C-alpha cells in the first residue's frame, strides 16, 4: 500500500503492520512539529494566540490522515469506520478548546483537561487493543480482500501432520 492510499484514503483494509507504520509516522510528524513549535515559541507556545493557532493548524492537519489509517484498520476488523470518529472527534474538540484557551495550559491544567485526559486514555486503550493487537477478519469481508493474504482454504497437510503409515505404524 502506498503513502497516498495509507494516509489519504478511507477505502479498503490494512493489517496491523501498516497500522503501526501509519501511527508511528503520524506520531513522529506530531512530535517533530511540537519540537519545532517549541523552538519558535519557547515555553509560551500554548500561552500566546499565535502559538495556540499554529498548534491548532498542526493538529487539524493530522486528523484526516489519522482518520484514514484508523478507518481502514477498523474495516479490517469488519467494524464500521465511524468508530474512528470517537477518537478523532474528541481530538478535534480538544484542539478547538485549546485554541480558545479553555483547556491546554500544561502548567495549570483545569478540570476539563483532566476529563479529556481520562477520555483520551480510555479511547487510546480501546484503539490499542482493538486495532493494534487483535488481528483482522481472516479472508474477504465487506470492506475488501484480506490485506495479509489469508484465504478460506484449509492449511495444506505436511509430512509432520500426516498419520503414520506402513510397517512402523503398528499395522
């Protein structure tokens, strides 16, 4: 699967390997962007309107690629991609509240920051287990062919699994 398909298409399915690659790339871009913004705005990043707006633009620009990666992984598990909107919607809502400085002060978090933290941890745990650990649907499902290449054919019989025959079998 190519870069464009992984990050900018909601269609199809991806396995756990592609999922983790997508998550690492998005997380890496977010981390590097944060370092750059911190370098530009210093410790006043979230305290200045320019810093909050720039951070908002970065977060919003990563939501669609994140949505595409998560959606395809949910589809691999034969679940609706709308499950992705739970985490993406929460992240977008938090970004808007951070933009208007309702939340997001790292030195003096308020109650709403704590509520978001608990919700994000719960959703993150759900996504970690469901998308990052559990395998997808084996074989074709409503969203397309198996990205790992499994088929419904039974496994081939090998010499090790064949029943013993001949004089050594005791017959």
